C-alpha cells in the first residue's frame, strides 16, 4: 500500500495572504529586519569576538539590488550609535578593481562615511564620497537609513541592526547583470566585514534600468504620466503685492515648465495666489488640446499648496492643515484614480514636532479615504502619491511615517496604515540632478548649504518609475540646455529646484516578485524564473511553457494545457495547489536560470507525472 505524502506547506493555507504576501517584496528598507533574517543567502557572516576592545563587532553584512536601489544591511554583536560611529561603507559599484580608489582588492567608487569631523556643525554628521566627483551630505545620496531618528545625534537610537537604501541613480557605473563589491569597517583599525582578503558581492539584476547620463528631459514613452513638485519661493511668478517679481524672473518659470511639460504639478508657497490665476497662466503657457487645466487648493485656513492637473479633479478635501488632498482621475492612463497629497510641512529643526503632527494628519486622511471610511471616498482602485516640500532629510522619523504609514518610534504617534498594497511602503522617486549625482532639492539663498527637502513618493505596487530628475540649469552644459530654450540662471528663480518623475502602470503584478520590465518583454521572477510577456495576461515561462496567469495579493494563479489552474507564490514554490484535484503538486526543481520543469509530483495520485516540452516564443 502506498503512503500518501502531505506537503508541510499546507499548514500555511494557500489563501492566507497575511502569511504569504510578505515574501513578494524582496527586501524592504522599512526598519523591520525580518526579511534579511529570512534570506541568509544575501548575507556575509562574521564570527563575533574579533573586534578591537571598545570597537564595533560586526557579525553580518548584506546587500540586495532592485529597481528601487541598493539596500545594505549591517548587524553587530552589540547595539551601537551609527550617527556617532566611525563606520565607513565602501562600494565597488562597477565591479572593476582597476577603476576607483584601490582598497582591499576593490576599486571603490562610492563610500558612505559616518565619521564626524572636528567641529562639524551638521545635525547629521555623515557624508558620501565619490571617487570621481564631489563629497556631499549623506542625505543627498541615501534615501533611507533605519532605524530612523538619525537626524540629530541627540535623538539617534542605539541598534544592533541597520539598513539603508541608495537609489540606482546614485550608484556610479552600475551595470545590469554585473556585481557590486562591499566592505564595511569601523574606522581604520576596527573590525572589518568581510575580513581582509575576502569580498562580499551583490548581484545586479539583468534588465535593471540605469541612467548614468541624461541625454534628454523627455519622457521615455509618450504615454508616461509626468508629476512635478515645485516650491516656487513666496508665490513664484505671481508674487504680486509688495513682492514685485524682478524683470525676466517670470520667464524663468515659464521656460522650465515648457521644457518639462508636466501633467500634474504640485506647487508650494502660493499663499495668496488663487487657482484661477494659476489656471490662466497654465492655459496660456502650457495650453491643452481641449479645455482648461484643472487647478485646486485647500480652501480652509492659511494654505499655500496648489495642485494643477491636465486630468479632471473629482474631489478636493477641505481641512485646517497645510496640505491639499485632491483626487485626480488618471484611470485612462494608470487604470486607477490618484490621490495626490500636495504637502508643505513646517521647516527647521525646532519645528519637528509640528512636522510630525502634520504628517500624521495627512496620513490619517489618506488612510480614511483609501479604506473607504471617508464620506467622499471614491468607488474603485486608488493609488496614493505624496508630493511636495516635506522639509525633512532622509533619516527623519516623519519622512519614514509618510512612506510606511507608521512611526518607528511608537511613542511619537500611532499610525498603523500601509499606504500601498501588499503592506508595502510608498517608494521614493528620488529625482537626481541631470548632470551631477545629488538628490539635493534646496539651496540656501545666503550660504552654500544644500539639502534634500522635497519628495515625490509613489505606490510601487501600481506604477513603475520610468525617469526622475531635478532641473538644475547651473550644472547643465550649454548644448543640453539650448534645445529646451533653457538659460543657465533659470533654476535660480527659487531656492527649491523643480522636480520631475515619470510613471507608467506596472506591466506585471508585484506578486511575481520581479522587476517590472521597461525596455524588454522579458522579466525574471525570483521564484518562477524567466518569463516573457505576450499581453492580456498571456505569458511564456521557460519552466512551464505557454500559460495564462493572473496575479493577486496572495500569489499567482496559472493556467496551462496540462495542469489546468494552479496557484503558488514566492514562499510556496516549487509547491503549488492544483484546482482540478484540490490537492498539492510539486514541480521537479529547476536550476536558477529558469530551465524547463520536466515533471511534477501529484500528491493526490502519489506519483511523478512527466510534462511535455513546450517550444519558446520566436
């Protein structure tokens, strides 16, 4: 008598999205380190006890490269304060020891340096050092450092684990399909990880979209939707009253907007300017083929955020806080309506408590709208975008809350809302200067100080970021500016730079656990291997042949001729649940390059069943 084998994965429950969807996101830089713990293959381990007395004893370092950037993880035997440490993270981004600064067999192209220089007045004493470029503040290169609270050394928490994210655009000479080498050390004489003589390498996915050199300001595809954020500095071209705008200044605004042609613009510092004034300006300078621009503003209290859109605005929420929340009908382009939170939170260190409160308020409003608990919540799918001058550098807790829907220091507030599907945080578009590696968006008009204060945060499960940049005409070569009629001083008309981000609907669902392909019809699912997109939910899988597939929050339903419908996900595969037999099957493991699955084990029949070969697409 045969003994039936029951797969242990049935304990998870194939429909239990809360149990299964966590693996879909790969690595998330969100202050929860369990995803690193579950992926030991991404880590280089180092035994404890080999550090100098009083130094940091590193026990693990790891990295994970995705379309959002390079995630780096550091673990030590005991908690330490990163902001007051001597830690340096050295990266060989092009995998070539012959380029960059020679160091332990690597060619270092970028180093994140947490050492504080004597007399350094910065609240966050860290810098990023490019071998072939300038040294800049770490917030101009790194978008996330968690645990948060690193904006001030007095509030910096101790932790034995840290993770940070560097956008792809900040990594010099990174190559799709290549490798990045990493070393972490505590000062010059402290603990090294990996140990001297060893290197930890991070794989760069094939097909990764990189943009080391901007050749155009145009969209990658005419159908991409372009969102802009622009703090225009005290009313911009509409200063009026006693703020008469100097001659020629209005033309600077016009040239930048004409050169970039945004679809949705979030303006800040428009205190007395009316939507009608902005509508007339845009209708003249950026006329639509049909009709007028849709321009709205929160009508309650002292407000400065005006949102302009080529698409219809279906609702605006009035409230006492300093932001404009508008629902924009982007269904024809993105497949869902977009909730745009255009925010300008309070500036300066002493106002952090006010920023936290303001962030909490717009996130609570968004939560109610997205969950259908607001009287004006729309029917159908909604994607949340947070755009504007948030007056926060990357490590601050209020920025973390805007992205994740929760504060990592629970005593501050009590947010509990994942602002994107599958429990995902919002992604940071991280627009960089077109002709230098910096994320800085603000420049002092009296000193040489620069900071990153402005953001475009987007729902990564719904859209793909196609291009993101800031307009800094002072760093643009003449031959780049001329086709766009830009003048070198155009970006000096405000202390903030105009930011641009282009989006398109995701071609594949997040459940595939794969980067959304931009320039090809192939993608690599981290659990299903290489897959080709035909369109209309039809695919070719190198492992499973021609299939019809529909992805959802708990995984992917797949239909092919031999098996009918079956369901799996990144956690369960190569186990799958077959609908015809109401039982589990197990695919004969394939290699990492997506080779054909030749047989499956049918648990209902308790036997191996061969599968016929399927030719690939032409």
